[in-house]
């Protein structure tokens, strides 16, 4: 049996003057005849309420008419379609369902104007039409044919109501609705009369003010006049098409107009009292986190299994960090984690591929982020759907043009690019207000030149993923690609000494595991595999459903896709973990090295980048990748990591021979342990605040006393010990070391050349003529421009350039035209994200 087309909420545009509610509840009845076209029993309620809703009318005219009729209807096809016709006809008059309404409740808001009365008259006409149809039904009911049909269908005739009684009730409803229409007409006339009188007295108070502090006010009022009906959210906030409602909205909901003097400013401007600060306490029980993560997606199941497997290591790491921090107070933060790529609206391409060899790196990282935030003791809310996101943010009903209905209840929001786009679409102006609280998990990083919308558009750096105008440190990467972003990372399993010894004792000296779960990665690699097969037994973990993938040679022992614990056991036996150039920068090589494997990878010549490789095209970075896993090559290196030219067969074979005689212990960098990740995220949460700008001196301004001194060897600048430290600066400025890079060198490389890390937050302190003078750079001229390579010294020309746009301070980027002025700092052993005094 089909249901009536109910379940929508409809809204007129205009002043809200009343509401009609029609609730229908289907009642289940035994139907035992195949010859009966339809049998429906309904309990329905029609109610109407109307009143003076004008905010400037003191006396409220109100009326409530309600008819409640409960009647069992056993009808053949004509009765069912009559009810459908009634509901469908009414439905055509309305639009916009409110979330949260019962699927069997229809709310009809009756607005001012002739259409309001027309709705009620339409209802009355339709009810009268039903009377006529029910009269026909009653005559059919009394006919012999109907009695025979009912008998064959085993209906009890005494259950059928008399047609005349039913028609009387329908007629009563029609008469009542007709009476309501008359009274609504009277109320409308009275309301319009009062509204015209009040409008005459306040017309001068509802004109867009000319206030230099609010230069956009008049333009916004003009826009509201023309477009306020374009989004139902404006009516939600009380906009009804009048000048006063525009100004109230633009001054109290948005902030383009000054407050109206005749409004109750105490009520409208009163901010909610901030909740008392609670100290964060390390957690050792992760069961509640597993509940928060939810279920229903293979990706979430994978993440929960990983969290369970690492629970003991997280707990031990929290104990170590607690001892290291001592009695340092940590305020508990309320944090929303919205994993945008898992939402249905973004396509969620990952979940269906979890069990088919798809990439797991993002899910590994998100699982570890959730665990770290929870173990650190912060309040978490996790969403993986757009509906959950809207509910938690307080998004008003509509199309996303209005601000949130309440102050943002979260101190921080962790999301990805998909979630960032979703928040921008649904938060309205609140996105601009609260975007400083957002942290974007960004696997490959976003460089400042791509992040600045205007600069990216003008200079060819615009991509599908950039131009957000965030502080570049708000982007958090899987590996420390560039110091312009914050390094988030993930964790690998940390072994104790006993486990390490067991692994060393159980290693097979001639066993290799290939890095690549998808058959396409193996295509064209027969040459390398044949050389490797001369020395080692080769194992693979390539996903397949029924037949062995043809890309995998017959001499390879393919285990198929393995669960993570079984894959770890395979790595513990293997001597070599070999990559064929893809995937880039995944977690698996670190897991292999942590389990005592040597990682062999290919060197790229020329390096891969967005200029020459499809994978990187469109990503907001110009970074050049010289190997499959640059972090493993640069931060770990031999004997754990070997990077060779795979196009040179002799070099490739020599590397395999050398690896077979090389003994290595399981190794895991500290920054990829649970303790290292907890330490890093704790520092970010406690010290990174992108909502408060320290506002350094403008470009070119000369400080009363220079904070720099030239180092004794005259090679670089240091922070003067007798200079007061910049308040609130993090990392602490006394760790700053400033170098003038060689021509064509990026600051990232220039700092590494000196065993340091580029620190972009120090750029504002160097962005002055004084810094060049202290380095004895002859500046014949000083200019300030928007350029991601500035501050820099141009040769020839002897001209010094300062940075005009703070968002463009960038460690990345180089040019043969410039020698860049680079701010560097020290770092903690095994933790490049933090300086030695950053905890």
C-alpha cells in the first residue's frame, strides 16, 4: 500500500502571520482481500493558529481554531486517491521542509497577502470535493456489488461507517476551514492597518545609516531588498521583507550595519558566559573513543581496529609525557573532528576500497589523530556526515548564506580539504569569523604561494585545493615536507628490546616483500623482479578476487591482501622491503623499517613535481620529489634506507648484494612514536593560536633597538641576549638564526645546510631594512611587494625587497634572481617540528 505524500514542511515568503498544522497518522488494519484496491485508516488533526507577528505591534491579535476528527475509513481506490489529491494539491502550495519534523506532519505557515487566504479557501474547496466523492462512495457502498465484493474479501460489514456520518464530518471540517479563512482575512486587515501606522512613525529609524565605520551597510541593505528570498535562512532569522527587518538582521545577526538605537541592545548583544576552564587529564581507557568513532563504514572499522591494537602504546606514551611535562597546566579544549573525505557528499571513495587494496594512509593518520587528541584529555566530537556537521555547528536551515545560529562551541576543528569546503558552503559569514580555529589535515602540504587567493590567481599558482587564505601553519601534513605547514604525522608500532631481539633472530636473510597492494604497481617491473629473484624469495600482498593478477610473476609468492597484524608478521620475517616508485610517502616504509627491514627505493631523475607528473598536478605545492619516500631518504638514510637509480641495472643489483650482507636493527624515529606524536600535538594545542595576531612592525619600520646581532663569525644573525623577547611568540625567538641563502636556494634547504629548520613564524622579525644592514648587505634601494620569495636581496641591482603580505612568508620557493633572507631555528632530537625550548 502506498503512503500519502506527507512528510514535507512548506513555507511562504513574507510576514509570518499564522500556521496550519495537518497531522495524519496511518493506522494498520487487517486487510485480507486481494480484490480490494486500497484500505486506509487515518487519524488526522487540522489546527490553525494566527496572530500578530509583527515585531513592532504591542498588542497581539490571536486566534486558534482547531478541529479534531478521528474516523476510520475503509475505502476502495477512489477514497485513497481523493486523500492523495488533497495532500498533493496542498503540497503544491508550499516549499522547504524543516529538519526534525515527523514524516507524517505537515506544517503550513500562512503568510500575509492574498495567497494566505487562498490556501485556506483551497483547503475548503478540496474538502467539499471530498464530500462529493464520498457521497458517490456511499452510494456504491449501499449497492449489492459492493456488498458482494466485501463478502468475497471477508470484510466485516459492520465495520464500514455510514456514508452519511462520514460526509457530515467532512462537511464540518470544510465549514470550519471556511470560518478560519474569514477570520484570518479580518486579522490580516487589522495587522496591515497597524503595521502601516507603525511604519509611518519609524520610517526614519529604518533607513540605512551613513556611518563610516560601516561602509558596506547601505550596499548590503540593497542586496537584501533584492535577494532576501533567495535563502530561507533569512526568514529563519526574522527577515520579512521590511527595511527594519533588514537592518536588524544586518546589525544583530551579521555585522555590516550599526546597532539600531531603539533595539534592546542588552538582549541582542549579550554574549553567552564562557564555560569555566577545565584542566585536561591524560586518559588511559579508550573504550569511549571507540564509541565516538561510530561504525557502519569499512574505513571506520579499520580505524577502530588500529586504535585497539595501539591502545597499550598510547597509554604508556601518555605516562611518559606526563612525567616530562611535570605539573604544567593544560586547559581542556572542545574539539570537533570532521573527516570530510568519508562523507557521502564527498563520494567516500576510500571505504569501499579498504578491503580491496585501496590506500590506507589517510585512515591510519586520522585514527592516530583521534587517539592522540583523546589520550591528551580533550573533549571530542566526531562527524563523518554533512548532517552531523551541520547539527554540531548550529547551521540554520537554508542554503548556507547565513551565519551560525549560535557561537561556535568548539575551540578547534580538525578536518580535511573536503570538510573545509563543506564548512565554507554551510557556515556563511561564520566561516570567515571562525576559520582561525580550523586545522586542515593535508597529506602533501599547501605552500603559501598557493594558499593566498589573490596572489595565486595573479601568478599562476591557483589549483583546485589552494587559495584558502589561512595561516599556512593551519595545514598539517603526514610528513615534514615544508616547515611552512605544521607536521602532524602518524605513529608506527614501537618495539621493546626483547621484541627487537626476537625479530633479529627470526629474520630470513633472503626474503623480500614488495611495496604495492594494487596490481597496477607491478606492471612493467619484470626486469627488476627478475634481478631480485636471483638473490631473494619475493613475497607480495596484491589484492585479487578470484584469479591471480597477471602483472605478478609466477615466481612471486602472493599472499593476497593481508590484515594489518598479519602484514606486520610478514615484515618481521623479511630482510628487504622494496618500493617501485608508487605510492608516494605512505606509512608502510616506516612500518617496515620499524620491523627491521631495509627499505630499497628508486631515485627520480628528473624529480617528480606538479610540472611533470600527473599525480602531483593540481596539488598546491611546487615541491620536487627526488624519491618515492623523501622523508626516509633524508631523515633516516643508510643503512636502513637505500635510494638507487632503477634505470641502472648494475647499480640496482649491487644495492641488493650489499643489503644482503648488511645487518640493521629495528628503527623508528621518535617523532613517529606515540609519545612523539602526543608531544607534538600537545605543543600545537597549547601554543598555536592563529586567532590572535601579534601584529609585528610594518615592513620597513625601524625598531627603536635592533633585536639582532651579527654572529662572531659574521655569517648570520642571532637574537641579542640583552633584547626583550617578543611576548607570546612561539617558537621562542631566542632560537632564531638568520642566514642569507645562496642564489637559487630555498630557505628550507638553506637552513638544512646549517643543520637547522626554517621557521616561517620568525619572518616578521626579519622583514626590515635593519636585518639586511646587520648582515652587511648593501641595499641601494628598499621596496615592499607581495612575493612569496621576499624578504630577499636581488643581484644585480643591489636592491632589497621586503614582504608586503604576511600570509606569503614562505620557507619554500627559490629563484636564480634572489638571495633569500631566511629565519632558521634549532630542533629537538628526533622531533623536527619543535625547537629545543618549545615544550
